[in-house]
C-alpha cells in the first residue's frame, strides 16, 4: 500500500499565524515553495497560505504585506492528511475539496506536503486522471 508519507515532499515548514506576509513570501522564496502551512501558538494547523494568496488578497488590494499577518489570509477549515493514509485517501481528500496541496501530519506534527507535482511523480496515469477530473472538471 502506497501511503501519503511515501509520496510527500519532506521538510515542509510552517509559519506562525502571527507572522507577516513579507516574511512568509521571503520564506517561500528561500524554500522554493508556493505554499506554507500556518500554525497557531500550539503548533496546530490553522490554514495554508499560497504565493497567489499574498498577491491577490494582499498586494493587489493595496495592503502592505509587512502589516498583514498570515492568519488574515487563512480561510475555511484547514485540510490535512495523516502520514499513514492510503494514496486513494489522499486523492479523495484533495479532489473532494479541490485543493492542490495538502499538509501531511504524523503524531500531530507536520512532516511534509503533497502537491500536484508529487502526485504526478508517484501515481498511475489513471489516478492522475481521477485527481485532475475531481479538481478541475467542476
């Protein structure tokens, strides 16, 4: 059985919900990623912010990214997947919620992220087609 841990990108980092967006953008640049999980003071996932969120919801609105916090961009219920979840569960969680990245949690700690690129490298053509239809066909 292929698990979330088998296909995830290791070394994911989260940022505190109180961190400013300019710092978040710099961390994204330094890590060469397009999304960061956001955690509260107890290191519980409270959302994810993307580079697109920063541009569209902050900069394009004329908001100074050094004055806007990561928590300001987190919306809805954060989605995540357990490290031991089957790859089919990963596909259904991501596809069912139309998300392109998902944090992987093990023992209540962030251990990685799964992105579309990770799926493309590890799944069959049929599984990729299923994911694509769920996320993009609606």
